[in-house]
């Protein structure tokens, strides 16, 4: 897998995570909401690192 393919995968995965986040009830599932936010931030970080190279 080359870096462009990996970046595209991460972008698609991030969209999926954001869609999942929209479905989580923050009040009743606060922990799961925060975990999903962390997963999105990780994708953002990885994409940022890949953009530097």
C-alpha cells in the first residue's frame, strides 16, 4: 500500500467515524462519544503527519 492509498483510506475511515459520532447520544453514552472523538482526532493527527511528508 502506498501513502496516497493509505491517506485515502484514512479520509474515508474518518468520514465513517464522524457518521458514527452523529448517531451517539452524548448524554446517555458519554464514554462512547468521547472514544469516537478520540478516534477522529487520531485520524486527523495521522493525516497531518502524512501531509508533512
